[in-house]
């Protein structure tokens, strides 16, 4: 009987999943502005590196749009 390997999510994966779930559920709606990266760090208890990497992934997946000097 084969078993599947148990995999834990990284902090970045958890960050991305949290925002994706908020978007999919409608808690975050199209056009809503996200908090500044440093504020998200404080609210979610993660580093700026995690927020930046997660936001880049969300942009590449089409969940988030960033506008220079205006935010996400």
C-alpha cells in the first residue's frame, strides 16, 4: 500500500493561499486596494521578503495588479 509524501506549505505559499482565498471568496473585490507591503508584514506576521515574493506570484497568476507608485 503506497502512501503519498506529506508536504508542508512554505510561509510564502501560505501567504499566497490566504490572499487567493480572500479574492475567490469575494472578501477582496476587484479594485480593492491592498495595504502597503510593510503593513501586510505587520498584520500577517511575515517578512517583507515573503510579501514581495508572494505579491509577485499573485501578479503572475493574475490575482493582483500592481500600479507603480499607487499600490496593488
